[in-house]
C-alpha cells in the first residue's frame, strides 16, 4: 500500500484508488477479459513471488491451526449475533452503506449520516475483527507475524484468514455484521466534535457502492442513497477544505467526490478514536507519527518546484511549505503535477507507529493521529480496536509498533519489486491488478 511518509497516506491512497477505478471501469474482466499468459510465464510469476516472500519474510499460506480456529469461531455468524444483540447497539435499521474501489476484496468500513437542527451526526462503522481475533488466539499471533495484508497485482496475502477478511468481517450488503462504531456529533459551524462515542454494534449495510457508482448517485436525484451521499459529501467537502486551511498537505488537488467522502470520514473517525484514547481515557495507543522534513529539506523541495516550467509558488505561501505545495498544485500545469509531488515525496521522512504521539502527523498537520478504520488489513488498527474495547494496552505495545512499521515497509518494497518484475516480462501491473490473470494451456 501507499506510504504516508511520502506526504500524506490518505491522499496518496485516494490517488491510487482513483486511478485503479478509472482503469477498472474501462477494462474489467467482463469487458476485456483477464490478462492471458502461458504456463511458463505463470511459473515465472510464482517463482518471483516465492523469492520475494522469502526475501521480505512474508507468510503466504496460513498454518492449519489458524485456519481451523477461524472456521470454528465463524461457524454460525447469525446465531452469534442473535445471542449477543441485547449487549450491543442495534443499528440494523440505520441507513448504512459502503463505498470502495471496484476491485475491493473486503469491505471493512461503512458510513451513516444525519443532519439535525444544530448538528451533524456521522457514524463510521468498522468491522469488529476483535470479536474473533484477540490476544492468546492463534489468529492474533499470526496477525502479529504478518502485521498487514500485502496487495500484489492479482495476488493478495491476507493478514487474517480469508474467511474473516472476505466473509464474516466484510460489511457486505443485506447481511447482519458485528461492527465497532464511531459515532461523532459535529457542530454545524466548525465541524468540531461535540461528542464522541465508540461502541460495539450490529449493522446491516443497505448497499455496496463503487466509487464510480457513488458519483452517479450524487448526480441522480432519483437514485437510492442520493440524499445521503449528497449530505455526506457536503460535510466531507467542508472537512477537506478546513483541513487544507489548517495546513494539511493535499497532494491530489483533483480528487472526485466519492473519494473525498471516504477519505474525510475515515480521517475524522481515526482522529476521533485517538482523541478519545489520549484525552478522555488517558491510555496509550498505537499512534501514527510522521516527522517533518528539516527547514533545509523543505527549502530544497520548494526551490525545485519553483524552477519547473510554468510553475510559480504564490509569494504569500512560502512561510508554510504545506500550504505552498497545496496552492501550487491547484494552479500548476497538469504535466508538472507528478514532478511537484515527487519533489515533496523525496524529502518526506517515513511515518512510523509509536506508543507516544509526540511530534504528531506532519503531512496531515494533526497533533494526534492513529489508525482504526482498517483492522482487516493493518495490525495497528487491530491493536487500537483491542485497546478501545479493553481500555488497556498490550504489554508489548512498543514491540508491536516496531513490528507494524517494519512490516509495512517490507510490504511496500515487495509490491514495488513485483510490479517492476511484471513490467520486465511485458505485463502491465495495473491491467493485471484490475483484470486478473488467466493461464492459457496452449
């Protein structure tokens, strides 16, 4: 996955998803069919994956004990829900939906929204993975070893067994699911948190939208979920503009509305959870810390940007490099956007997980920030779910922070090297990712 150390992970992820969505719409398996390769090339790809898995200590197949435990704990989800529904918030009647890339394999976040007389209420529902995965279990120990899901083109190595990642913990429509809900009451004037409530719930998603479908719903007043999507976009767009005004770095100035909705809602929820843990509960968490470049490094990046043909940094923005980059990207010729982004990425330190938020998240300009919204694919989020649930921290939290940071770096490098190999053997990594692969027997 994309690294926020290269200047704002949420914005970069939105960039990647947007490109993938556009590519997928034009070249789905149904439209163009899978990318066809012969058996020899298929063996080359398999050998390369095995080589990379050994190089980066990436575990592919799950041990039998983990698979058996996952199957046993997920034997009858509906019966489990029926048995504990009185102990959870019943949100099954709340209008709820997911929005993801067209090729998404798991759906771990859903949203609901209401506008009231003097406030907005935003619910972000996250798959309740800790209902199944907890310290002492085989799945927990395996998740710590893996630390994240690794996404290669047409090949995924899950952090959790697929029965969880793609089934019982996936918030698919018209199925009751355990969730961990972040309920945020926001004042209408400043969108600040009037209250934050985090609790276990049961939800039932009404629909699974792709980003392209969400865009169409926003344009069609007669479409289902049009009003809900329009309301949450209005809210998300205000949050986005507020973040920019406050100095959050935004490397993608032309994101579409659907990506804005998901990005801003997830950021708001992640920030709410770490705010709750830090200030209201006084417990440690796994924070996402992004150091800032030195003044000299920022000056070097801005000077490189200023020297690009057709690019000019507004004179009143030089004192705040993040605002300077934001303003420049909005006015720069399209041909220069990649060069501007690369100039920034080169000077950005890597973000890392820490048990102390000291230093904050420079790219986002948040004093406190951590991950909560993707527990299916990130160890950090799984740990924070457990901390919220138990109001206590694992004894080895510092070790877990280091593990999550190191394995994220390994996963990103593995992805880069595999994509490079695909190009070397004549395959387009994006086409492979969006359309899949079919091995010809000829």
